């Protein structure tokens, strides 16, 4: 991997609460966050070669992050996938 900027950190799934629906159910809007993930994406959008070093789960959240980074042009070759990211 040859990149201009290599970011390392933890991405975050964010859930912003929306107004309740007509039946009173709480609704949430899922979004992506994490300063290092945002930095890698912003730099890639400006034309820099970027990579990201992190670990994500083998789940829907991990899949969503990988899809996001790849669609934004961030090198994910150093992203680790694990069934359990944190040991018990």
C-alpha cells in the first residue's frame, strides 16, 4: 500500500434521534462518524491517497463501513475483520 495519508483509529456508527412517528415510536437515523474515518474520507475526496488502519466486526456495521470507505476511495487493505473486535 502506498498512500499519502494513513489514518488509524476507531470508526463510529452514530444514531441521531428523529421525532417520534404518529404512533409514538422512536425513530433513529444511522450515520457514520469517527474523526479518523472522516479525515480519511475528506482527504480522499480532495485527491489524496488514503488508507485506514482499524478493526471492524464481521457484521452489518463492519460491512457498511467497508462499503463506505471503498466507495470513497479509501484503501482498506489494513482493515481487520473479526467476529469479536474486543476480547472478553
